[in-house]
C-alpha cells in the first residue's frame, strides 16, 4: 500500500494547495489527488518538480505499508457491519469486522395550523404536510466483543491506528458515502451533518465531517 505523504509535507511547511499550484504549475486537481488515496500514479516530471520545490527526495513523498486495505459496508442504516479486507504482501487475505450503529437526529416537523378533528379513516395528506428532515447522522464503530475476537480486534486496531490521518479520513469518507446512498433523499438535505467515531475515539468529542 503506497500512501501519498504530500499533505503532511505541506502542513509542515504551512503551504496551501493553491500556493503550490501557483508556484509549480502543477494543477490543483493533481495536487488534491496526491493528498489522498485517489491518485493512481504520478508522472516523473511532476515528481521531479515537487522534489525540487519541497527540497525532498522521492521517498519523502510516499509512505509504504506491506498490505493493501479495502472496505465494504454490509447491512442497512441503523445496524450495519463494516468489513475491512487486508491483502498482505505474501498474498494472504484476512477480513476483519466492525459493528456500526447509526444515530439519526431529525429536525422537528414544521408547526401546522390545528387540523379540524376528523376520524382517522378520513385523514388525507395535504400539500401543507411537513415531515421531519435529517439534521445529523452519527456513526459509532465498535469491535465484536466475542472472546475469540480479542486478538483479531487488537491487530485491526493497531493496523488502522498506524495509518496516516489522511488515509483514515478517506476511510471515513467511504463509510459515510455508503450510508449516504441508503438514506431516503427526501429526508436528507444536502447540508445535514455526518460524523463518525472509531472505537478508540472519545464518545463525548465528535468530529464533524464534511458532507459527502
């Protein structure tokens, strides 16, 4: 697993992507891809330009981990599993599982004029009917508590926590995107607030993530 380290180098030098793009002529799109997992490769002239600009050698621009990592989300919103698949350098494949509980917070329905009393059988929705909309979504990941999973839980936690922050952010985005696809669009406005907590996060300190 080859991980771009550009975001760390820029943060250490207090450089923005816009500034680097302006100084080097490298497109902002290319630089953005090189700060996350979306980059599929890099041209030698781009690599050479970044090395000269940042005064580093090529190995400083990347971090290597001896495995490939991917994830899938199984189940439905409310109670799902996140399955991490690890392909080790020797070709061995392992799957690890985290439980994912979703908490939804809805805005209260808009107040309506008192309706005329009528039997429930005669009630009909009207154009003035208002339904609550989703204000916030919080996903809480937990590890299986079965005794036989203790060692595997420890290995998965160590593996994930050793990853750079940019990779964890990408993983969070993948999980939130998977949930976002399964939420009824009529209940989820574009500006609702999603957040994700890993098993090691403080449950009382929730980091807000940008909407995906």
